[in-house]
């Protein structure tokens, strides 16, 4: 898995801005449907994401992938809806340290 050149260049520019301003970069595994979680595990998506993230100085990952089990919090298989987003933001604020 290799990001497209434009995406790579954009990520590189963002990480340089963060580095120059002492901003720590974290990865967030967002809540997804259990089916998508199983599929992503089978095709090792997370391994590929972590490889790319390591190139861009991502210091850690927060894992919310299976945090919200209710389909009422998802807009589709891999996007939270407005209520899910509110709950996710609350969790991010609680765990920001």
C-alpha cells in the first residue's frame, strides 16, 4: 500500500509544520461497523496504516474502532453520524493526555 503522490506530499507538509511547531501527531482509529472491523483485520489495513504513519512521525494511536457498538451511532459502515461524532469528541477530550 503506497499513498498517491499528492496525498504523500500533503502529509509530508503537514508533518513538517507540526515538527516545526512542536505539535505531537497522533493517529485515531475511528469507530466502524463490526463487519468492517473484521474485513480490515483480514486484509491487514491497520498494519499498512501504521507503516505509513511511522513515516510521518505519528507518535501513538488512540483506538476507538470498537468503542461504539450501537448502529445508531454510525452513519454507514465506517463513518459515525452526528450523535456518534459528539460521543467520539467527548472521548477524545477525556483522553487527551
